[in-house]
C-alpha cells in the first residue's frame, strides 16, 4: 500500500515536471522580442528564477566585447537531432553568439591519462584498488559525504568539465565559460568553493535546445564547422563503463603486460553504486578499479538529456569508434595541449597541477 502511494506520487511529480517544462518552453518562446541573430527571446516575468542560467547566458551573448565559450559534454552526440554533427552544433552555437565550442571529451582524455598514471602509481599489489574520481559529482559526493573511509582510494582530480573551464580561462583569461550537458548536478558542482573558478554558467541540453528554438536556429540546417580533437577514450565517458574502458586501454598502452592489470567494475544509479561500495567494504569483489555514475546508463541517462539513454549511448559509441585516435597517448592534440598548459613531465601532471588536482 505504502509502495503504491509512493509510485503514484512519483508519477504525479514526473507529470508535473514535464508540464512545467512545456510551460517554460512556451513561455520562453511566447515572450519573444524581435528576433535577430543575437537576440534571445526570454521570459522575465513568469518564471524568472527558472531561467536564471538562460538569462545569464543571454546577457553575455548580447555583450559584444565578451568572449563566450561553450564547453559541451561528451554525451552531446545525437542530442540535437538525427545526423547533426559536432561541426553543425559548433556552427549553431556560433550563430547564437558563442565565440567557440570546446568538446569536453578532450579533457576527459586528459583526465583518463591522469587516472591511468594514478593507477600505475597506486595499484601494485593484488589487494590495492582505486575509485575513479573524476566525472560524476553525484558519485564523488556520495564517497565524500557517506563513505569517507574510501576517500584515500580516490585520487584528487577535478572533473573534465572543471579542467576544460580552467584551460579555457588560462588561455583566454576574460572568457566566459558555459558548460552544456544533460546534468543538473553539474550546476551545483560548478559552484563548489574550491573549483568555482572554472565554469560561469551551466546549461542543460534542454535549455540549450530552448535557446536554439527561441533564436530560430536549427542545428540540422547548419553548415559544418568541424574541429574535433578528442580520442575514442574521452568520447565514451558519457556512458556507463566508458571511464573504465578508457583507463584500461590507456594503462595497457602505458605498460603492456603489466603484472596487475586493471580489473574494472562499474555501477550506475544510486542503488547500484551503494551495492558496489558495500561489495568493496565486505571484500566481495576482485575488481581493483571502481567507476560510479549517478544516473542509470551514465550521462546519456542524465535528467536533462533529450534522447532516450539507449539511443544516446549508441550515438556515443559510434562517435567513439569514429575517432582517429583511441587513447590520449596516441592523440597528438592532447599531448600538444598538455604542453601548452605547462605540463612537461609526469610529475608536473600528477602533483603540481592547480588545473587538474583537487583535495578531497
Ligand atoms: S551520471 Fe548523471 S549525475 Fe553523473 S555527471 Fe552524468 S548526468 Fe550528471
């Protein structure tokens, strides 16, 4: 009986949220100003607090002297329409007034390399293990707030979103950084005191689609503005198992035939993450690398994705296979970027990096 009531409440809440989403979209579209390429219709009267992030982006896009960069999450493939390429999304964002689009997958590549080096350093006996720390704020919060005894097994690293924001700001100190992804938790992560220097605004895919729609921009009709640099490893971060696969491949390349290989285990969704942690605590797993994702399916199952997670996952896998390079070690752009960011040795990369390191 109690379960029945909970189910009904959940369904009603879901429906209420869905209705609100459409209300918001109508409101955004109806409250339109005269449309020009740099004018974004916006609702300032009906749901102002719901549009705080869209309004913030609108304001900077309307300020011609501002450089505004879109940092797009690895889950973006397929989200803005069938067959819409990364180049077309870049063109659409530039039409909206952004100065450029950076694929956060490139920074997932860089964090993969860091995680692989951390594994190499810390896992040398059969009983050693590591938790991945980098990409999901829900997983990271769970470990920090509920399972503090496991924090020493989670090397301090920022997420690819934070690394991307910091890198853009290092190269363009006055730039405004806007992260675009399927996640609501990223809005909170961007405001955490020790990392709040990286990202100015977080927009969801849904908010970005509303922005395009309100400005009359159709990504599927845009000309190609191609400039992809990520490798397969960074591209598959967006779905469950992607981080583990990326680290397995990279560790194998770093040390072929390493005595202790990466034995990954993944969990997605809160319940499964909790079960995986209990398995670690009770010594009921042989794995030595644990990846947790807050959403079922990983980021492709994020709360503000535009596609069903299976479709999103298929797009992500396809894009991963299309990459010219499969790991960050093979990718000359990643190596060049690391040099540009001031990393010349492995020690710099692991220890002295204000850009990538975080203290939990
Ligand atoms: S798995 Fe979900 S909560 Fe975690 S980063 Fe991805 S979208 Fe956000």
